[in-house]
C-alpha cells in the first residue's frame, strides 16, 4: 500500500468522545500525521483521537490491543471511552459479550451490560509518583496555577476542580445573569491551560471541572491533554471525579456515581477501590482517508 492509498476507518463515539478506529493491521505510513490531520474538525473527519485496534480472537475471552494516537501526535496510555469503543468493536467481531483490552496502562476487562459497555479501570492513585507530580504527598484541595484541585491518576493524570472553587475572573458573569449554569459559564481554556502546563506535572495533566447535580452525581467538563482543548466526554476524567468525590466525602463509597459530561451520561461503580466505567457506545459511520481528504458511507 502506498502512502497515498485509501485507509479504511470506522467512526465511533462514547458519550460524544469520538474516535476514528483503524485496524492495526492496516499499513499507515504516518500515524502521527494522520491523527493531526484527520482529527481536525474543520479540515479532516473530526475526532478526539485515532484508535488502532488489533484483535486476537484465539483467546477466551478475546483480546484486543489498543493504541490511541491523539491529535497532537502523541499516544495516551489509557482512555476510558476509547477502551469502551475498543470493547464494542471487538465484541461486534467476535460475538462475545466480554473482551480483554491491552493498553499501555495495563490490561482491562470489558463487558456488555444491556445497551452499555463497562470497562474496568483499575485502582485510582493519589500518590505523586504514580501521577506523576513533583510533590511530597497527595495533592488534595491544593492550589495549582490559581485553581484549587485534587490530583489523581486513573490511567492518565487528572487535576479535578469543583466549580464553586473556580475564581470569578474565569466565569462569564453576563452568562450567569442570563441563567447559564456556573459550570457552563466558565472559560475552560483560560482556567485549565495554566494547570495543564504547571511545572509540578512533568508530563502535563488533564484538567476536569465538576459540579454536583440533582441526580446525586456530577456534571463534567474536561480539558484534555493531547487534544489541547475541551472534549464532549472523558472517561478517565469521569472516574477521576468519582474517585476524588469519594476521597473528599462528597460521594458514598459503596454507591454508583453518575457523571454527566456534555455528550451523555456515564456511571462509575467501585468494587473496593477498583473502578468501573459504564456507558453507551455508538457506531456512527465508515469511510476512508487519504493524505488530504476523506469520504464516508452513512
């Protein structure tokens, strides 16, 4: 296959967190370049990342190897909604209701629960070495770059802030007066970027805003490292909110935690300290990409 041949993809999303899925056996001469180009929502297909999936159906349950290339050309060791997409993709091909997903953060078990996909996310860590962060102990309700955050790694690092702690200078007061919820009135780029690039995080961090809602859970907005902007959902970020809320006594330790990002509803459950992320996955369309354009079939 030449560098200019058609590259087939499938487009999926999990609660609005969307991905181009490419079979890992497909020859892609420049994975970084393809992600940078085709994730662009104006010039390309538009996505939060490209998932390269390799199915190993000789195992029971089947296994799928997942590699996520982000729009900035880097790879993310874990992606919760991406893992749920990988699980759905593998289940469609094998007829199995459970699969094992190999990620750079470890192997995760995924299963079908009605019309939702659940993926085990492991044990969130608050220890600085595992985030990583240059600190002597856990960073809980700590001011970093002007924002009070609690920091946790749920496969990737997250700095979680509750919206009532966002300084007023980052909130559109006119929007508040017009009835817009405070979470939606925050200038996420402005408040998140200094935290995302703070020196305390040698590899950077994702930044998550959370707001308690009437369903007993939390609404979510996320600035994603690697996307370098807001995404409609972030699975590891949803787990981060739930983990921080439990740690701070804002959520019951033995009850599911509903999380509502922009793109839909997720649920986080815990078995002891081990988290599971549950939510829907949608197959949108199939298509092909070349060096400068794409086509698709609904």
